[in-house]
C-alpha cells in the first residue's frame, strides 16, 4: 500500500544504522529517567511521603 511507503522507507534507513538507533534510544531513556525522577521527587515532597535523598 502506498500509504505505508514513507514508514517502510524510514524503517529501511534506520535498519542500516542500528548503533545510531541504539544511541538515540539510550539518550531518550536517560532524558525520560531524569524527568521522571524530578516528578517523583516533587510528588514525594508535596505529599510528605518520604524525605528526599541528597
């Protein structure tokens, strides 16, 4: 189906560079981890659940 052509082309491009894909996924995971930690720390502080670690 022609509607899938752009996605199939992109998949083919990315499959030729697996290390680049892994690096991008690592970067995204690190960024997400940092944001999640900030949110969890804020929630703990706001509800007084546990003291924040230093």
